[in-house]
C-alpha cells in the first residue's frame, strides 16, 4: 500500500519517523453515466472558456480569483515553497482525553506506521498514551493542506485521525426542545437500552443495500424479473408509554432466565 505521507511525529525532543496509510476503503458500487438514447458513455471534457479548446491536465494550473476575471496562479513549486521544515512533520501540540474531542470533528483515518529507526520511540509513545488513556492533538501538512489531527493509540499501533478545524464545523440548525420526561419513562428507556447491549464487532455488519443493488444488476444481466422488496406495514400509532411498555415486555421475554439461588448448607 503506497504511503500518503512519509515524515515524522515530533514531540519535545523526540522524533519518530513514520508513514501514513489510508485506513479505510470505498466498497460502493460505481456506475458510469450513459446517454439515455443510445447507451453511449457521457464524457466530461475540460474546455478553455476563452478559446473553446480542450485542455489536458498538464496544461492546467491553479488560480485564485482576486477580482472578477483576474487570477493569481500557483504552481506545484509554489505550494512546496510554502512548506517549512516543520510542515513535513506531524507536531504534537498537547495531549488530552479522548472524550474531550466531539465526534463531529473527526474526518479521515490513517494508520501511522513506524519507519526505519523509529520503532522504539513509536512504541514508547503508543504505550504511554494507551496506559494513560490519552490521545495527542497534533498538526501536519498532507498534500497541499494543513490538518489538525488526533493521534490515537490502539493495541496494534497508532491511528492518525484528521480533524475539522473549529470554523469548519456547523452549528445545529435547530436545537431540540428537550421536553420533560418522567422517571418511569427514563427507567424503561434505560432498561431497553441495557437489554440491547452487546460488543461492537465490525465483521457482523455489512451493506445490505449494496447487496440488493448487486442482485438487481445480476438479474438484469440474466434477463430475470426484478422482485421489489415489500414495504413493511406500519403498526398502529400508539403512545410513547405504550411503545415503551411493549418493548420492555419483549426485552424481558428475550432475556436469559435467571439461575435460582442455592442455599449453602450449614454444618455444625
């Protein structure tokens, strides 16, 4: 797997050579766009707005519009010149508790893998963060953008999670009303949640919608009839309390039976 970045993690006087590798992959089914009339591929061409000629990738530069129709252009060399030596490292700013970082700030995950000469310092950082239940807040440049990051220790290694900056996160468009709840409603809700509690095992879950799309593709290839999944009939509308009561009863039925207590024999 090719590295997205080769650099180092730095904190204090420590320098840990690492490389970043993407930790996730896209498994979606991808489609081409076709002309409805004859089924031919629809192609997208990059065309100069002035002369109308098609422009190849090597002839395209990035430009920042300073006023309508007037641009300042930047080349790859310009972007490289903007980087300082510290931008080629992931600099740890401080350590914090994982709970301090709200999930809305998480963006993309990378595996941070130690490079030659960095194994011991890497293991020191990983183990100390793990045992102290801490993550590192860091900054570094990936590609042509600086990123805020969280370095997260795991049993296997260290994950580098890019974070959104504060000004990139939108506020909730409308705050929920938070109506009053009775103690009975809260107790029943907690009981239902407790009855559904189990360990998270990623291998148990898969994309069922993607499976159905693939079945439709296969059916079309084989000229088979496509069977539509029937909609689930809605149940009668009932009050929240009645719904909670029914869910509690279902939870009690599915719960394993309690073992009877046995009295200890008392010997004289």
